[in-house]
C-alpha cells in the first residue's frame, strides 16, 4: 500500500476536554505522522461548506452549531494507507458501535460530539486538505 495523506479534525468536544494530546498519541503510536496541524475556530460559513455533502440531513444545523462551538485542531496525517488506517483508529461514527480501543469508543460524548473527523476517500482527503492548508504548510 502507498503512503497517503488524510485530513483530520479534533472536534470542539475534544479541545474542550483537553484531549488533543491523548488523541494525537493514538495516531502517532499507530503509524500516522502529523505533517501539518493548526488550531482554529471555524466560522459558520466554513463549517457549512466543509459539511456541504450533509446539507440535506436532519442533523446538519446542529452539526454546524457544534463544529463552531469552540476551537478545533485541523491536521494532515501521513502514513501507509493513511485514509483507511485513520478511519480504523477513529472507530464508527456512533461511539455505541465503535470497536474497543478506538478514539470514538474511548473519548466520544455522542454520535454528534464524536471527537474526530477523518476523510473517507482519496478524493475527499485531497479536497479537505486543500480547503484548510496551503501546500507550504505540509512538512513531511
Ligand atoms: P463520519 O464522521 O464518521 O464520516 P458522517 O460523515 O456520516 O460520519 O457524519 C459527519 C458528522 O456528522 C459525524 O462525525 C457526526 O459529528 C455528525 N453526525 C452524523 N450522523 C449524525 C446523527 N445521526 N446525529 C447527529 N450528528 C450526526
Ligand atoms: Mg464523513
């Protein structure tokens, strides 16, 4: 499998509870390298555009409100098969369904406040990285 890059967000529930280090340790101990990272407070427009694919879903407004409720950490993770590997490290969207040892099983508060975002395809990873980072900010 090839070295890939994927886009990750440590969500407001994670920053609020001071969990950024604990979550980053999960990535690093399982072979993902943080090649870019910054703490931002998303605007409503940014969150709406980022989650545009979900705009017709019933939870969309709540999701935008949650994602703008506090600071987040946006990241680029790099490693062998990083896109799928990160989804495995994260666990299922609903923490009730997440496997033991995953970030969402250990840390998520709810299906909405589930601590992390991770790209779900190579196309999404490329678009999401470009949305938040300039190429010069990625340092492998
Ligand atoms: P994932 O983050 O696992 O890729 P989705 O892309 O389906 O999940 O959903 C994006 C985000 O929307 C989720 O991470 C979660 O924060 C929120 N979400 C998804 N489903 C629900 C739901 N049924 N109720 C509330 N929030 C939800
Ligand atoms: Mg998704």
